[in-house]
C-alpha cells in the first residue's frame, strides 16, 4: 500500500469518525442558542468559539460536516446507480436504444453543470432534498457515459465470449464478469466525484440555494460568517479549514486508489 | 567612489526619501474639501419613469410634494394651505397655495393636482389612500379642488391618505401624452426641493436643485441615488468608498442595512443615524388557516414564550425590544398608554398550552432567506419557543417562493410589521386590523369585532382628543386579544461618511436638503 493511500485512508477514517460518531462527542447541542455568549472567540468552554446566536461552533461543525458529506455520498451513490443502469443498458442492447440513451446523455452533458444545478435548485427551491435532486440530475450522465465505455470494452474481452459460449445467460454474465471489470474505474471516478460534489453543495449553500437554516452546513456557515470577517474571523476560518480537509482527504484517496489499481503504476511501485 | 561623493549621495537619497514621506503622509491633508455631490446607496429603484406607478418613496420625498403631510400624527399643510370637510363629511375641499411651480417651470394649480388623482383612480392605485371611495373630483377654480365621496369620507384616515407617497403631485408634462394621466409617466416633474436630472432604471437617479422650488434652496449641487439591491453589497459599497451614504428603504421591512452590521460600520468610523418609527415588527398568526389560533390562550402563550430583550440583543441593541406598548413612543398618542400585559414567562406559556391541550404544538414559520436578519431572528425564536414546549418549524425559502407561500396562506406564523412610516400610520393600522379595508388581504393581523371598533375609533375622528382616546382603546384591544406578538420597534437608519453633515429626519423620512459634505 502506497504512502499516499495510507495518508488518505487515515484522513478519511478521521472524517468518518467526525461524521458518524461526532454527534455523540459534540460538547453542545448545535441548535442550542445562548445569546449571553454570542460571537465569543476560541476558549476552553468553546474550543472554536461561538456564532452570532451563541451556538458552539465546534458542535455545529461536526454536524455540518455530516450534512455535507452525507449529501455528497447520497448524490454520488444514486448518480452512480442511475448511471450504471443507463450505461449498461446502452452498451449491452446497443443500436437504437444506445443511440437514444446517448443523445439523452448528450443533452444533459451539454449544459454547463454548475449553471444547470443552480437553475434546477432555483426552480425546485432551496432545501437539502432539492439540492440532492439537482445534483443527481446533473451528475448521473457522466457516470452513464463512463459505464457505457467500460462495458463496451469489457464486452469485447475473450472471457465474456467464453462465458456466453459456455451457456451463461446475459444477466449472469453482466453480474459475474462485466460488473467487476466496471467496478474499479467506476469507484475511482466516484471517489473523484465526492470531493467535486462536496464543493458543489458547499457552493450552493453559500449562495443560499442549498441547505437552509438552522441546519448546520459548511457553505451556509461560511455565508453566515461573511458579515463578521473582521470582528469574528473564527466563524469562517474553521469551516474553511474543514472544507479544505474534506476535499483534500477525498482527492488524496482518489489519486492513491487510481495509482493502486492502475497495473502499470502498480508494477512500477513494486519494482 | 570617494567618501565625499558617498556622503553627498547618502544625503541626497535621505532628502529624497523625506520629501517622499511628506508627500505620502496625511500632514497637510487634514483640511477637508467641500464636496458638491453626495452619492447614496439605496435598495430600490426610484421608479422615476413608470407605466402605471407613481415613483418610489425616496423620489417622492426628494422631488415631490403632496397636498398635505403628516407630522407628529397631525395632518399639516403642504401644497394645500387649508382644507375643509363639508356636506356632512361627503366632501373635502382643499385650497391650493398660489404661485407654486413644477420643476419644469409650469404652474401648479388645482388642474394639475387633479391629474394625479385621476391617474390613481383610473389605474386603481388605491393602496393606503381611501381613493376608492371617491365619487367625483371638481375644480371650482385654479386654487380649489373638491373631492366627493360615495358613502361619506372615512374620517381622518382619509384626510391623512392625501399625504400618501402615491399621491405626490406631478406636472402634466410628466406623462407620455401631456395632460393625459392614464398614459405612462415618462418623467418625474414634481415641485419638491430637488428635481430629477437623470434616471437610468435599476441603476441610478441624479437629483439637482429645483430652481422653481418656493422653499429654502438645497445646499448640495447634486445627489446621486445608486440602486444597489443587495443589502450587503450596499455596505461593501460604502466601505469601498463608492458611495457616501446608505439610506434604508424607510417603509421598513426590506432593503435596509442589516442591523448586525451597524456596529461594525460604526467601529469603522461611519456615522449611524437612527430614527425610530411608529412601526413594530410582530409575529403574526394565520388564524384564517389554522383554527388553533382562534384560541386566545394559545396566542397568549406565544406572547409569554418570547423574550424580546434577546431579540434586541441579536441586533446589538440597535433596535428596541417591544416590551412596553405595541408601538414605540414616536407613534401618535403612545406615551402614557401603559404596558403590555405579557412579559417573558416560559412557564406561564407552558401552562397555557397545557390548558389548550396543545402540548408539542408545532407551528410553521415562513422565513425569507434573503433577509438575513429575519433568518437569524427565526432561529432565535425557534430556540426560545422550544423552552416553552413549542416546536417552531422553520420553512426558509427565497423571496419569490416566500411571497407565493404567504399569499397562499401556507403558514402558521411569520414576522411582519404593524404601523409604518409616519404618514401611513392611520391607514396602516386600519389596513392591518380592519377586515373591511382593501389592504387587509393576506396581510391582516388577528382581529376581532372589538379590535375593529377600536381601530376605527383611533383613525376616524377629526378631533385630536377623540383620536387619542381611540388609540388608547385600540392598543388595549390588541393587547387584550393578544392579536400578535410585538417583537421590536423598528427604526430607519442612515449610514454616512464622517464628513456628511445636516441629514435630518422629518417624521421617519431622511431629508438631505441641508446636507453639506466635506472629505
């Protein structure tokens, strides 16, 4: 296992602890208002200070990370499933069905993703559910195109022909032989998309189209902090650092996994 | 290089640096230069050109006048020097001052005054004016205009309605077809101290002195009002030096400097001018959509469950908590009206909820995400109400969806305001609490027969003492019925550079006629 992969795995493990166990260790209720301690700086009782309503920033960050990461994972997993289904169907059936599905995918991919997402989120209204839907709508096509390519390549491989020649049906062949060969590039692509999706969520929340108050979310927290940049800089420094950490974690893991799974690089690493 | 040459070189370099430092320093820059222009950031378009509208408040105050004005709760002369109510309150007659002119030099007579009312009646622009009750308008001579009412005028509130912004008098050349007020207004030609020099929709309006104004001449040569819609962008504009002042939209409730930025601006050296207004931000109940609100105990519980001091604390004390009467002392006849019956008492709120059988009550609050003050206040209310066992659900949405939801009555509570700018205090109170008024619509407060009777007795009588008595009854009635939760007394703010002097407030409206500016 490469050094980068180890670092990435450790960083992601820490993130997983924050997301899944964090709420249990958060010192305060992230929604608990206490106006007597509003906009306090870093202290022993509030290790990252408090916000405009006197809420503990550390506790809110723990929950906010969970919100952003969970939405990212949902978007990536659902998009991956939709993309896989459509990509596989297009590749296997081929012909008119392939043409039809590919043109639909072309339509989705023709729009600038960010603008398309903003437009959908704007139409649906600002909320966590709507932002998830908007991101899925704009994401699935790239998965589908990638899966189609992988399946088309896998279809031509000799062991697929061998499987069919031995009497295996199409469904069995897909699940037993094609899926594993698609899994590796698809999961690398998905890891890469997590950081990308995370940034999209943060961005949309920052401009008010994402997660709505009082739910803590990293982009929304930075948005709220912009009026206090000079008087309470901790309000944007900590969420900003956390966003960098999360994105860096997924990016480093994505790079390391790609290297790990790439046979050429892997052999170089071994050598 | 010999030593002498080195010494000369060092001396020359030092001298050069000294000259440079003096040039860059503030020494000698303490003398400020008088400016001839003031740049203002404002959150609305002035609407100086409009197909069906009458122009924004700021425009009508800068460049316009009305038949009458409302100051300290009293109707006072303006274009009209006097008025008389006659024919058993079926007619009101105004005497127009002689010698008035519009900014284009044309005469301002009763004929021109009539044009504006013809326009508003033709375009059904009645809001807060009582013009819908007018049967006919007559001009017996150049200086007299008579308004006849269908079923009698609605008392003092109707007279005060002539001071409404929409009733600002403009010249006949303001209209696309001169003299035809039903055609679009293509130029704002008023009779105020300023006149519009240039207008670019949604961008800026420049005002210059109106040389035909009969009052005291303004001091600056030019005021440019830049339309900057975003609240925070206006703040950035003054911080960057792009504008010299920010003026709140003094109708209140929108397009104002965020209250939580005022302290920062003050620390940065800007002047913060505050004028409290007879407007109170309240938490209103949607009793038309939810029968539960008809239970007075629930309304009282909401009143007991909210700590108004904390709300004022959220805004760094720039606004005052509505702890006393329903309106601040600047409202007509408010002083000595007594206190509200409800003080913060979460235990009392809990017991009232239990009496109603509404433990775990979960009302839905509509929140406009574009108003950051409102969002923060909603979060604070949510936390506060939780202590009394009320689970306030926040439905935060953008302005468009917010307006739709509000109209569709898809809410239980939301924050808005009662009262308003001083010239609107009578009509606004009537419109919020009397179902029979056209303004009541979806924005009406909780009301009852006793409140309606009381508000009529406050806004109708021409006699000041009767109105005073009526206001006392009205305040007592809304308090007894716990018609809403008064949260804080609103205020109008002007943020200005240090060198801007002479901004005055007339009523709740900032006036720039005597402003001088040095920087």
